[in-house]
């Protein structure tokens, strides 16, 4: 694997982890505004993931 593929794979793992974190926060009743603060995403981006 070249460095570019490794970097891309690493980014995908981080992205999937962030999505799982967002889903867990939402499932536990955290308001979208708070999820946005913790993840650095907008509430609109979070809504698209849910």
C-alpha cells in the first residue's frame, strides 16, 4: 500500500468513528447543538447523518 492509500484509509476510519459517536450521542438524547459543538460539524451536517 502506498502512503496515499494508507492516509485515505485512516481518514475513513476516523470518519466512521465520528459517525458512530454522533449516532450514540443522538441516541442518548444529546441535543443537535451540543453534538455540533463537540464534533465541529454543523447541525445540518449532523441531520444528514441521522
